[in-house]
C-alpha cells in the first residue's frame, strides 16, 4: 500500500515537472521576439576631441556634453531628438540604439574613421559625414563594404553618384547656385552683381554656375575677385579686394562663393563705417558656425550682428517659417534643450534620424548577421521612394528621388542680431513635387517681421 502511494506521488511529481518545464519553454519561445536587440550607429562629424575613438565615446551624454564645433553640437542634438521622436510614436520598442561618435576635422580623419567603421564590422549604418570632402572620401569605403550611410549636410551631387549605399538630405549644389542668382535678380531686385570667391574647387564651382544662371536671368556681373587660402598671403589678398571694392561706385549685390570659415577675414575688413554692401552667400552662411566665428571681436561683443547684420544666405530650413505641428514641437524641444532657435543643421539631422529610425523599424532587423541586416536597412531606406511612402519630417515629406536625395526647396534668409530670419514671405504651394513656389512677398520690405520674430528680437 505504501509502495503504491509512493509511486503515485512520484508520478504526480514527474507530471508537474514536465508541465512546468513545458510551460517555461513555451513562455520563453513565445516571448523570444520581445528580447531587446542592440543596434550600433556610427555618427561622424565635427565634435569635441573627447568624442573620437569609437566605442569609448558611447557614454550616456556623448559629445553634446563637450565643447565641440557648434555645427557638430547641432548635428548631434538633431539626431537625438529625431530618434526620440520615433520612440514617442511607439516604435523601436525592442531595439536599443547606441551611437558611436567619430570626431573629424579633415579628409585624413574621415578616411581613418571610415576605415575603422568598416574594419570593426559592428555598426549597422552611418549618420554623417558633415562636409562634402569628408563624405566623398568615406563614401567609397562604405560602398565597397556595403554599409548604408546618410548625410544631412553634404550637398555635392557626387556623394550619391555611382554609390547606391549613400543617401542625402541636402539639395544638390546646383540648386544653390541657380537659386542665389534667381534671388539676386528677382527677389532682391538687383540688376548687377559682383563676385568674391575662394580659388578652390568649391568656390570655382559655385561661380561657374552662378554666372551661367545670371546670364539667363539678365543679371550683369560687374566685377570678380578671388583669393587663395595661403595663410601668408590671405590677409594681403583680402585687403587688396576690399580696397578695390571701396573704389567701385556701385558693385551691386556681392555674391561670396566661399565656406563660412573663410568669411572671417573678409567680413571683418568689409564692415567699416559708412559701408552698406549687400552680400549674399551659400547655405554655409546660414549655419550657426558662421555667426560664432565673429563673437570674439570687440565690436561684435559691443553690438551683436555688427559684422553679419544684413547678410543674405540660402537655407533648407528657417525656424520662423516652421509652422506645422511637427515643426512647432521640434522648435519647442530644441529651444528647451539648447536655449536657441533650431538651425538648419539641427533640422536636417533630425530628419536624417527619422529616416534611419523608421527604416530600422521597417526592415525588422534581427540576429547578428550584420551584412544581411545592412542590406535589409538599405532596402528599407530605398522603399521611401515617393510621397505616398514618405515620412513626415520637419520640412515636409521625406522620401528619396532617383538620385537618393530628399527633394526639398531652399529658402532665402537674412541675419539680424544673430537671428536668421526670412528675407521675404514664403508660402509652400500644394501639389509641387520638387520645389516650392513663392506666391507672396512684401515688396521693398524684406525685413518686416512676423509677430513671432518681433517678440524674439525684443528679448535681446
């Protein structure tokens, strides 16, 4: 009787154990899909010196806590806010995204960083690089190693030419060249212009196509001066150009075809009492770095905007024109975090992060096969190929054209007291695929502000 009872107890124990084990395995396999996966993204740009060197830089605060290039800080803020915005939509629930920051200043850094990214074979994709030269240098390595990348600041059309692994947010440089000449003639209502350019590939390229468009629009080019970047000769060359400008009775609008960092010596010489030159430049003149380089000069400290007030530039984003709910929320969060209006750098990299994060969600990245996952991510990015498949971004619908570039328009703005303001009223017309039409503006009153702008300027 006791033996029989013992056998029954043992059998019951075995049955309970089997049921428990089976339930545990069932729960495990049912919830296996909910196990979080870590994805690494390389972020390459002009950050602080402590952000270079791969995984050592993946601390919680990242380079935003340092004192890097202001464009780099804006770039990182945009990426952080963009990824968070996707999470706020309930996406990426089981995915941990860890950025690996790569600091760079020139081509040598870009080559080193891109080679390291390829050799480590760890990151799913790259956000960056910042400049045209760095992006082109790194792009060849990403193409050869099958690594998807997206830049939101490089505009050179060669970035995506013959490279189907690179995507970009910025309009091509040809759009900049054409629009500047158009703006001088039709929006600033000028019949004549003069050109100052850096004698490098960037400056010469801008001038070449500016002159072509000027000829088409009837804009007369009166004078053209150039300088090279030889440190020993630069100051002498700049003073020579300014001296010639002083001798000219009416140079017209002055188009400056140079990088923002090359403008320092020129504009500190140009801004002297009694002068009122009308100046226009490319999108690099609308970045926060352009303004920051003048902050150390005594006259700029005494009167913010002394060297830059009245300078026009084209930009893919102007905060004061961002009236959509998505853009308004982005603007609010940027001001909360940085204390300043969002620049086009922040807005563009926010949009780049939206595209990457949504592509990760769409690609259903799984497992540790990094090459397979990269191919899936590239395919997901390419699937954003028309307005119906687009992501809603800061400046409108985000999708890629056949050149793997997001179609978007450029806007004309002007600096005033360190604020980049709309130079005229612009309204986006519906139904236009690749550009926006300017359907209204206030003639001869380019500085009449929107109430929101007046309020901001009053605080200064």
